[in-house]
C-alpha cells in the first residue's frame, strides 16, 4: 500500500486488523497488496460487527459519537449507507435494546431502521487506499482503521447515539394530535 496515513486511508496495522476477520488473513493482505483500490467482502461476528444506517441518519449518529460521546471505531460509506464498525456481539444485542426504546413503533415511524450485521453476515469493506472511484462501488472510509486493536463501540454506545440522533431529527410532541373538528384555544399566550 502506498498511501499517506490519513483519516480516509487505512494504515498497514488497520489493514492487518481488517484482514484478521477473514478465514485467510495473509491471503487477504496479499490481495490488497496486488489491488489496493479494490473493496473486499469480509465476514462479521468474530473481529467486528457492523451497524448500517441510512447515510444522513448515520452521519447524525456519528456526529453525536464524536461531539458528545466517546468517538467511534472505523466508519465507512457504501451504497448510500453508513457502516459503523462495532464490537462483536453488537448485532445480536442492539435490536433488543432498540425494541426496548420502541424503535420503529408508530411513535417513532420517522426514525429509520438500523441494519445489524453480525455472525453469519458479511460486509463490503472499502479499498484501503481511500479510493472512491466508480470501480469501488462508491465505498470509502470516513474513519479508516489505523491500528491492530481499534476501539469499537458496543450496543449501549450505539443505542445512546441513535436515540440522541433521533431526538435531534424528529420533534416528538407529548400532546396527542388535535381533534380536527374541535375548537382549540392556545392558552399559553394569555396575558
């Protein structure tokens, strides 16, 4: 890899960490040396899980993680979705935490679904070089892996970021919708 260390370009240690997710890490690294601009498909569940969010909502989550929280692990964009690399086991636990928060219920229908990829799933990992050419399928790193042991957020941290991003994106009223035929008076403006 001939890439200047940069937030959107994986380092050699970051590449080694990604490759360790595959069945044959040395073969994965050899393939990346031959084709550093090629994205690869890697399995989830052992080294990392991935939470996939629509790009705009994922960006809101990422902003919460960096502005108000502990930061994030590696983050990529692929086909209009943001891929947040998380601790193994997150894909199994996060859906039940979201259900507890009534994610996707009629009260939060404006909040987009999060897709969780864990054991038995695979994701397309962007090219190590940070290339986002049409050949790469539009995939690129927003936060590239740069160490052999990156910090990866767990399900509680992702839940925290998702709830805060949803609250910022959707104004939720505690008042029921007004009856269309009823006369409603705004008493808050009394003098």
